[in-house]
C-alpha cells in the first residue's frame, strides 16, 4: 500500500493517493456542491471530478487535482495569484479551519495534530449536548479506546480513539450535508463503538454546526473537507497498522499472506466495509 502520507502530514496529495473511492466521492460532493458547481470552481474542474465519481475511478492525477483544488479554496483569489495559483499549504488550511471552529492546539502543530484537535472539539461539543444518561453511555464507549499505539482491539484489529472520533464526526457531517453516511470498518460496526454512530450521538453532533457557521463560501468547502480528510488519515493509518508485520514492523500490501521482509505470517484482514446510511442519524 502507498504509505508516503506517513512521512509528512502536510502532504495532502500523498494522503489522497491512499484514500478509498467512497471517501474521495465525499470530497468531490463537498467541493462541487453535490455536482451543482460553485462560483469559485471552474466548470471543467467540476465536470472532471463528477466524471471520476460517476465512474468510481480516480487516477493518481485526479487525486492530486482534488488536493490542489481544495488548497485553492483555502486562500482568497487575489492571494492565490501571488502564490502562483497554488493556494495555501494544507497545514495552513487546516489551521484556519481549526481557528474557525475554536479548536485548541499548540502553535506550530502539524496538520495531523490540528485535525485531531478539530475532531476532539466537535466530538466534545456534541457530547455536551447530550442528556446525562446519553453522555455516560458514549463516554464509556470511548473509554475503551486508547491511542493508536496502545489501541484496544475489535475482532483482532486495532481501533484507535482517533479513528472512532474521525468516523463519528465525518459520518455526521456527511449525513447532514450530502445526505449519506460513509463506509465504516466491519470490525468497528461489530464493536460496542457502533453506538457512537447511531441515534442521539448523530443528532447531537449534526447540530453542532449551523448554516451560519458555514456561511462563508470557502468554509462551506474547507470545513467538511478537513473533517473528511481527518477521517481518511485515521483510516489510512489504521490500514497501515493492519498491514504491519508484528515481527519486523515492515508494512506489507493488504493482500499479503506472508511478510515480504521476514516471511512472518500476516493476519487475515476484516470483512469488507459496511456503510451507514443517513437514516441512521
């Protein structure tokens, strides 16, 4: 699998090379306003992205184009002219979204750290809107998850707290803005954490943001896209951990039965992803 994204969390193009088609489809819907187009989006760009979505096929160049277009939304038109039409850096973009959402993170934090701060802020805001009984239930569910290195295991595979939060927040955002949920790991669906994606939690989380909070044309794109990208990152990290040899730590291809470095048997991967539909929220 492509693991270049692990080297620099600010390299958005590298991360999108590792993204699943369903997750790229969500980004396309956010960028193109569900295919309707936006004033700041060139017609040919919209048509290109919609064609990729309809064909369910994103070439390397298409994934790079999605990254480039999103970075353009992160800077205003005049500023982009002085940047040579390249837009802002992803770290700058995610920092702007973090500031807009009032997330707390240290100055100079990298993109992945800011993403996690955003997820935590939105998650905590949603939990604060629950009844005491609901809050106790969801807090207990989240307490079963540690960090990625000390992750609890569901169906024999690591499921980190950051991954669960990213899936919960991204699903609520997608259900609210594009009318559908996102594919989730079968091992997460089967675990106690499945409750995080249903009922009161989804309702509370989707009420965290309002139309007013996304009033700016740019924020209507950058806020949901950053949340979706945060989920893509956590999903890709989880996949890399699943493909990592327990003996020599080499990351193998998903279909490998034995480690290509030391020959150690690789564990079987979980069943295919299961989608949560918007009605679940």
